[in-house]
């Protein structure tokens, strides 16, 4: 019997390499583009590598809190 894993998980975040493109009508490689910088993380857009259509959005949460100095 294995002991429960108390260390960090096996993966932190998933990264898409191919997604379905409605314009190309098939799964295609994607490019990741920074869309917005938000207080709680960054929002990325996935673009089709063939026709540059938007095929998805992902928000990556920040691990450390952001401190704003005025």
C-alpha cells in the first residue's frame, strides 16, 4: 500500500498543445498569447496555428499574492 503523497502534486497546470478549431474543423496546434494581466493571475488566449482563430482561454492563478506599492 502506498503512503499518501504529502508533497506537491504531480502537475501544477495543464498546457494545451492542440485544440479543436471550428474554422479548420479539426484539432490543430495552438499558440498561447497573453491577453490580460489581472490582480489574481494572467489570462491567456489560445490561437489556431493555421488560421489564428481564437480556440480557447486560460487563466493562470498567481501562486504568490501581488503587493502593490503606491
